[in-house]
């Protein structure tokens, strides 16, 4: 298997799809870990789901922190290979992996030691839920090296244009999780029933297998690192560059998680059930944002290599094509949520009250799915050109606005709990719209982008001519 792919020439839609499909597969596998946990725990009861949901906010923070090294690997490796500098690409990969291992261990130690205080933030009145949440978080924290470092390993291969290998390796880990989850949650034979703890043990074991397979692959020289070692001494200039690239992305995700925690605390006013509903609803919503993230990561690698090769016309066309793909996904998922929200939610928690509340959550979020996909895909384009700050500015500002909007709608109107969820949808619409316009202006005004000069509505050409004429009243040659 080729360990890298040149994305600076060739058929753009084919390259985007070929690169993004395995990435989406890998993303869905990561999502499936949590989804499978929620499905099995839903059979235990909503309290078990609420416990894992509360703890998951802090695992989310850990994954967000690791975006520093993952983004550094994806952008650094892709731009270096696009410029033809393989030695620099290897150094970026080494430094990113070294940084990931250090961050994973440090975060694991902190969350293990302070788990009771962290879970106490939610002020859960149910003692059993609180206890199980602390226990779940500590199990994951003990396996932090296994749980948090794998995204950066995937980023090294993705930046080199090889998204198939991370997909295959993560698929193997998912298979182990599928088998281990029911065995450890419910118990069988000599294995005792562990409930939510069983879900944590299954996830950590599965991620440990994934890490082992990545290490084996790299040690055999079958990776962008070739024969170079995985861990090396810190190179301050490179590490500074990695943090410059990855920190804005990580901070956006970290603050996103913190804002979500605050919203969860607001939701907690209505009891433990809304927390369980919001946790499961977020997993279901991953149908669209994981798919969009796959396109965004592929676009980041594509744009990164073409940015290194100074091919702005390909960046422009690749951006529009990818945004089109992502928007179609958002439209389909949005229609599914609005029309069949209760049926979809019922798969996870088969309780009447949960289904009614969960169906309303999905309906409200359904109206913003296309804009959320637009935001995520555009963020990948910004990452590819090394400008990770604009998505962070928009994301942090408008995600932060969810808190005052939620309080105003939930406490100042008759919407109540639904007002919290409407704050999510409203801000997603704004983020997607603003970010798309920002990058579109950046890419169309670049002097080397001859394809867009004097054609401000060039993206309309991506729509079939018959649809343009019939619905938009626009006709182009």
C-alpha cells in the first residue's frame, strides 16, 4: 500500500471522495464506540446513560486537547509533502506523536485525581448516577495513553493522503468493543455485571488494541515515518509550529465542550432525564457532523498539499465540491430528524418519556444540520491553508453565545427546556453562514486563483443547469 498520495493533480471530486470515505468510516467508528455504549446502557436504564453522559464531557475535553497534535500532524505533514520536503514531513509526524503521548498522560493523571470534583460540577442529585460517573471517568483516565493518543496517529497517515489504514485499524478496535460491551456491561459466566464501568473497560481495551496496531505498523517502516522512531526529543521550533496550528482548533473544541457542560448544567434543572436525552441526542447528531468532519479532514489534507504546491485553483474547486457534498449530507440528516426524530431516538432509550423528549430535541437540531455541515467543511479548508484562527474566532464567539441565548429562551419565555436546544440550532445556522462567506472571499480574492476572478457566483456552476434555470432563475454557459 502506498504510504502517501499526491493530491496536487488529478480528478478533484474523485480524490475528495476517495480520501474522505475512509476518514468518515474512521469517524463513524469512533462515534460507534459511544453509540454502542449508549444502546446497551439504555437497556440498563436512563440513569446509566446519564452517568456516562456526564463523564463523557471530560473525555470530550481530552479529545479536544489532542486536536493540538492531530491538527499539527495533518497540516504539517500535508503541506510538507505538497512542497516536496519529506524530511520535514517526518519531523512533523514525530513531534506531533511525541506531544500527543505527553498530553495524554498528563490529562489522564489530572482527570483521575480530580474526578469527584469534576463530576460534582453537574450537581447531580442522584447519588448512584454521580458515583457511576466518577467511576467511569477514572477508568478511562487510567487508560488515557490508550484512549487519547490514537487521533494523532490517524492524523499522521491522513496528512500523507493515506486514510485507509486508520480506517482499517480503527475497525478492528470497534469489533473488539462490539463483542466486549455486552459481556462487560451485563456479565456472562465468570464475568460479573459491571454496568457503566463495563462500557469504560471495553472502550479502553479497544483503544489499546488500536494503539498497538498503529505502533506495529510504524515499527515495520510502513508509514509516512518510514524507519524513523515514533518518539523523539522535543524540537522547540517544530513544536511551536504544531501548537500554532493546532491550538486554535483545540481551544475551539475545548470551549465548545465547556459551553456544552454549562448548558448541561442548565438542562439539569429539569432532572437527569434531559441530560441523558441530550447525551444520546448528541451521539445521534454525529450522523451528520461526523460525516462532515470526514469531508473536512479530507479537504484539509487536499488543501494542505495544494497550498504547499501553490495551486489555488485546485483549492478553490476542491472547497466548493466538498462543501456541496457536505451540504447534501446535512440536508438528508435534517429531514430525517425533523420527520422521524422519535423513531430514531427510540432505538437508544426505549422509554416513553425519553422518546418524546428526544424526538423534540432531534427535530429542533434538524433545522440547522445543513449549516453545521457547512461550518465543519469550511473549517477543514481554513486548516489546510494554515489559517486555523478564523474558524476558532467564529466557533468560540457564537458557541459562547449559546449560554445567554439559552438562558433568555429557557427562563425568559414559555419554551423552557426547548429554549436551550433552540440556542444550539440558532447559533449553528449563524456559524455555518458566516464561515462559508469568509473563506469564499479569501479563496476568490487570491491573485493566483484564476478560475474565480471576475466570477463571484462561480459556485452556482456546481448545481445542474436544469435546476439552476427552474428554481434559481440563473442560466450559465
